């Protein structure tokens, strides 16, 4: 009798643990990143690591060509590269460390990633910590490239409409066509 009670108690505990593990597994699946978000964050990790190391050529290779054109136009007009994605031109602030805070896929091939940055400010030799910055990444040339940096902005403040309208043709046409094809399929058939 005692053995039967112990066996019943252990079975009910196992069942409760299995249910909790199942719920945790479902929650983990819901919290998983899309492949685009994962790839965009990996690209941003490379970019920011290069900025910390002052590898300007490497940082430029991960910057969207349209953004590099905007930076060049600014230099031509104003005589200086005053853009968030021109860290080589900003002698006053140096990125020291960073951490990912939040990310969101805005559209097919478009991801916003919020980062907390620790920056050294040369004036006064002051270190600021956890400065928010949101980076916009666009799928281009078969990979993600950094298209813009919004300093002091959290990812929740970036509207999908402003990004879709403000960055025309930053995403390759093939990415958009694939997204349309994928959304047109339902249970393996076109709707």
C-alpha cells in the first residue's frame, strides 16, 4: 500500500513536471527569433565589434551602399561626415562596449535592433553607459547591411511605416518577391 502511494505521488509529480516543461518549451518557441532577426543581430555584432576596434574599412563593408552615398553627399555639402553611421568621423565619442536590448522584424528583409552602448566622450573624459541606439538593418546583396542608426531611440519608438517609407529600395527586390511568394502560399497551395 505504501509503495503504491509513493508510486502514485511520483507519477503525479512527473506529470506536473512534464506539463511545466511542455509549457516552457512552447514559450521558448514563441520567444525564438526569426532567421532574419538572428542574421541581422549577427551582422550588427560584427559591425559594432569593428567600430570598437576602429576597423573602419570593416565597418564600411557592413554599411549599406545607399547609406555610404548619403554620408559622401553630406561630406560634399557640409565638408564633414556627420552621420550616426560614420563613427570614423566622430573624434569626440568612442564606442567601448555594447549589449543587445531588443529587436523586431519590421518587414521582410528589414530588422530594427536596439543596443545599449557604453561610450567614451573625449570632452571631460567621461564614460556614459547604456546609451540607447536603434540600428536599422536591410537585406541587400544576399546579407544584412546596416542602413541607419537612431541615437537615443528605443526600438519601440520606431514605427514600421516610417521605416518602410523612409528607406525606399534599401531591401533587394528578390527579398520582397520571395516574401510575396511565401505569403501567397497557404497549406502548400496558392490562395
